[in-house]
C-alpha cells in the first residue's frame, strides 16, 4: 500500500510540473529572448510564470533557467535552445544532460 501511495505522489508531482511548465512557457520564452550572459559572480532569482528560478542567464545560444540544485552543487532546470538540440556532454569537470520537453525547450541537469 505504501508503494502505491509513493507512486501516486511521484506521478502527480510530474503532472504538476508539466502543468506549471505549460502555464509558464510563453513568459519563459519572452524572458529567454532578452536574457543576458551571466557574469558568474551572483545569481539573480526571478519569478517567471508559475516558477521562481534561482537564475536565468545566456551561455552562447542557450538560455538556462535554473530551478535549483542537488546537494548544493548539481544545478537543474530548463534550457531554451532555438537553434539546435543541446548536446549531452561528459567533460572532465561536469556532465550535462538534456531531455526534450517541447519545441525549443529541454529539461537540463549538470552533475559535478
């Protein structure tokens, strides 16, 4: 019974995130189009749509919407990439992964 309850909570959280994303995507795209590169010195929390992001910044042609981090070091959130599909990479210092959500949007996570 406990296992069924945990599965319901897990699936409902994903459903809630999908709904929040659907309500927020237009506002997020507007923010992505005007995002500036990060100077790397501080994060600037921003409320956009139904989310509050720890930081929104541009790196080349990608715009990162950071929702949080795991254990204080592994950031995650969404990426807007209108020109290309972001590439999963596994450099020496960080492994980035991207999962397509819709259109130019991807879920993103880094692992250090």
